[in-house]
C-alpha cells in the first residue's frame, strides 16, 4: 500500500523486461578484449583504440606519471602527481622543464664572530618534495669542493637538502623547503663547532662475574634526531669508552644508539631514552649497557632441511636475545656441510635463518633456543636446527573472462608478512608458458601479487593484495584487468617531441599507495601507447 514502494517495483519490472544491463568499468564484470582495426569490428558500446576494442564510456581518473630519459642528456626525470586520464581520449601533452642550475659553495662559520666563513668539502643530497609522487621521490646528489664549490642540474621544484661535511668533526646540516624555479646561486654556511652542541659520554658495561664497570672501546654511537628520526651525527668510543658527538645547533632532542656489534666480548645494542639538549655542552656521564656475562659459550650445530634432512649451506643465521639493558645480535653463516659455530652469552635466543635466495629452503624464525652456562669440565652440546622448505604456488594467468590463457606474462609476488624476513622479504617472479600456467617456490607467508601481461595479450596489469600462501601447494589463478589505452605525446622544453622516454603511469587510489600500472618508451615521434587497467567510475 506504500506508493513509493509500488513505483519502485514497477520501475524494476520495466528494467528487467527491457533486458537492460548496467556496464561498469570494473574487474567485477570482465570481458575479453578483441583485436580490431576499425570501430565497426567492435561490439555495440565499444570503439577501436590502438588495435583493441575497448568500452566507450565517459570515465575519468586522476593518475600520476613519471618520465625518465633513457639517454637524453638535455632533459631530466620529471613527475606529474595528478594527470587526468579519460576513456578513449589522449592524455594531456606532458612537457619536460628546462633544467635549472643550482650552484654555490659549502662553508663553515669561523671560530670567532669576526672570522670569515671557510669553504669545505661536503656532499649534498637533495630530495624534491614538491611536485612529487608520494613514495616515489626524486633524488639528486653532488660533491661540493673546497676550491670549485658545486654545480648541479635539476628540474624546478621545492627541495630538502642534507649537507654532509667531509670532516667527521663537523655535524650534518639540513636545509628544508628550498624553492628552485630559476638558475640559483645558493651558498650554504653551516655553523661548525662554534655554533654546534657537543654531547659527551662514556660507554660501559657491568661485568656480571665481579660487578665491575668496564669501558667499551671501538663501539659506534649514533645520534638520532627525534623530530624526523634521521641520523644527526655519529662517533666511535676511544680506549676508555669515551665519545664526543657534535650535533647541529637546531636539534633539541636526540636518542642514542650504543652499538658495540662485532666487538669482544659480545655486548648488547642499546637505544637510550630521549635526551634533551640544553646548553652548548651536554655531559651524559656513564651510559651502561647493563649487567652482562662477558664470557660466551661455544654454540655449535648443523642446520638441516625439515623435509629432507639435508644440510642447508651458505645460510645466514642471526641470533637475538635480550641482554643487559638492550638487544644482543650475533651473526654466522653455515659452511658447505651446513655446520655453524659461534660464541654466545647464556640466554634465550630467537634465530632468524636466511637461506640463499636460490635455495629450496624457506626464510625461518626459530624461537626459544636456550644457551646455558656450562659447569667446569662440560662441553657445549651439538644441536641440530631444522627449517622448512619453500611452498609451491601454481596456477594460470587468464584473460578477464577466463576463456583465454596469457602466454609469457610475468607473475610477481612481494612478501608482506613472511616469518623471519624482517626488512628483507623477497620478491619472486615467474613467467607463464604456452598454456598460461606458472609455478614458483616461495617462502610461506602473505604476499601482494601482480600479473603483468605482455602488450600483445591486449590486457592490463592486475593486482591481488594480502594473499595467504602458506600451504605446501597453493593453487592461485590470476585474471588480467580489462584495458584502457593510455596514449599521448612527450615534448621537451622547446616543444619538440622526445623519443626514448620511459613513461610510467601510477594508479593513486590503491591499498598500497601509488601503484605502477603501465610503462613503456616513447617512439621517434615522442608518442606512447600503454595498456593500463580500465578506468574506474569516480
């Protein structure tokens, strides 16, 4: 009896009776691309673009584009963070900037107010922060010489600069938000020791046997700027464990990394609490690594494959444990028989095992390895550690509709959560054979998967995020994306078409930030034609 519901029901009935279908440029309703030479060879609602039938819809999407010259020294890499791409239409003409010159000297202020600044040798690292594609920064580097200074060609924009003096006695400096729109002379004067803050301290540890404090010599002390977690400066302790850091004047809070790695005896790596810098001279006194048993126990054993019992050779092993007030990290490598041996203080260790990338064995983390203090006359036990094999991923690369196999497509798998990988999760690749099938052995874990068809297949890249691949055999078919033809022209600052430019197109609205969805080179006329995933209705 509701008039609104009645009208809605009538509308739905009419829609179904008419056989109407709503087409959305999305991978949810894929169809295979057909080859063509004219529009008449395509189905209704499609047009012939670049030799393929594509859906004719007025759909637009903002993408990012990076241009990288191959061999052209007249232009420099350039980024366009937002470029409108419209279905069936050429992209806007993209033009390189005229490179700008940045030149000058790096000088250090005199020790007295009346002294003139003195030119020094330094290295300059520049990062363009605007315009830029998030996560795909442009970097430039140049050496500044005491006599000649520096000269650097770079595109216009806004830059952050890090100045690294050649002398260890001078702290690094940073310049932020430097605009460069024309040729610019930029002389950089750093404060030097006169305007710097000195931070002095002494690294020690307490011997658990006699409770005596002992200095730590030859250890690295690194100061981290709390504002942006960048390294501010570093120093090495002397024979009595003393160190002096020279920190730039505008830093007001740091944390210290006390790193005696690879020193004897084995000692922990400690990160201090936040340290506030008040005044020109800061004295920290003794910084202790904690109470440590300096005498290690001999730990020896063999690393074996869990499934085949064979020795695992040339594998890196990283032993970690809480020790004193920090973390002890010790490393070794298995020999050609899978054997390993090293000295470790007593404790409970986690062992991270990294077999060679071409090995059949997986990255592994082994918890709760106990190293106990031995009584007089005891010898260290010989231990066997086992790690699993990689898992197998196999499947087919198919057209969006699933009715056609894709030959010679590239499958790329990037680890997201892989046990034992730390910051070194590997990327695995494979190519499909004639029937579109692929097979690759990987470390078990969670992966992002990318399917990259060849241009002759007529389809675009497809992505799967966060795929769990932990079974001994994982079946994973992959479906390419429907395509949109991205075409356009690249010109130099003089409006001349530019050949041999690598054009990379990034989709912006993905779960992983800007994602590369198409790339290729411009031809002799400066033109590019790339297949990218079908545009999304905004």
